[in-house]
């Protein structure tokens, strides 16, 4: 569901300085598969990584194997540090909280984001019939 | 996991994202391993499914078809004879 986690772990990024975002929070839950790992990092870490790793095609991120690193989650006016500081630890890795993922996808509103929102809604809408009875 | 039916208690060593369809059918989840940030703990909390993690022995003590009672508030899993 979420490939290349080992690749990310091998980078040994400093804790509290990064969080997995994009489709990662969906994939770690099993909501849908992710093809790569997008990581949001704080400015200091970005500055040091940018000296080592090449930029991506759009020039807004860095490519480290199958891991793509960003310093902004555009277009989103939530502070990057807040997204990272409030990240949820799942299986020993930090993930941007689902409420931010939902907010971002509503904000962007591309077709694939709308599909993801439906998947998230379906995920959260479990059949509680047996438990409620 | 393919044998899971709605309302079964899911007992596993640990859960993984691929197990989400089975987890959604579960009336409760019990695992051998894991801590408060493990996949089972996160997903069960979000899905409002009772969950007891880190039992160490659930998969060796509980067999397919056993009737079990899960008290997630107290962290107690009981096999009902």
C-alpha cells in the first residue's frame, strides 16, 4: 500500500523535522495505494537536503530515490511547521494528520482529490450496525 | 482474512494497511503485537472499533471459530467456552 518506507527510513531524517503527506496518510491506513512517498520537511532540513539532492521536474521539490521532499504543501496556507509538529506517529513514522489531508483535498478539488475524499468518507463510514444493536 | 464475516473478531499478530477490508468487518480487533501508534490502534480508533493490542499470545490462544468477549476499555479478551 505504501512502498519505499524502507528507503525513507534509511534516510534517517531527524525526528520532528518532517512528516509524510500527500497520499501517504491514506496508504498507511489502507484507504488506497501510493506510488511513492511525499515528505514535507522544515526549512532547516530542506536547506541541508537541497545541497545534496537534485530538484524534481517542477522545481518545487527534491528527488531522493522514490522519496520526494517538499518544503511547502501548495496551495495550502497552513504553516508547514504546524503540519509537522502535529503529525501523527503511525508505525514509528510521522504522518500529516488526516484532518489536514481532508482540508487540503477539499481546497485543491482536482478529480483525483474528489475521489480520495470519497474513499476517506467511505473509510470513516463503517457499518456499525452490529455494534449499535 | 478472506474468511472474515461481518461482526467477527479479528485476531492477528499485527495489522497492516492491506487488512483494512477485514478490519472494517470486525466487531473488535485483538493483536499480539503493537503499541499505541501501531496500525491497529490508529485505524480502530478512527473506525470506532474496540481494540486490544499487545496481548502477546492472542493468536496462539484463540482459534478460528472461538467465541470471544473483548473489553477494550479494560484491555481484557476472554474466550467464552
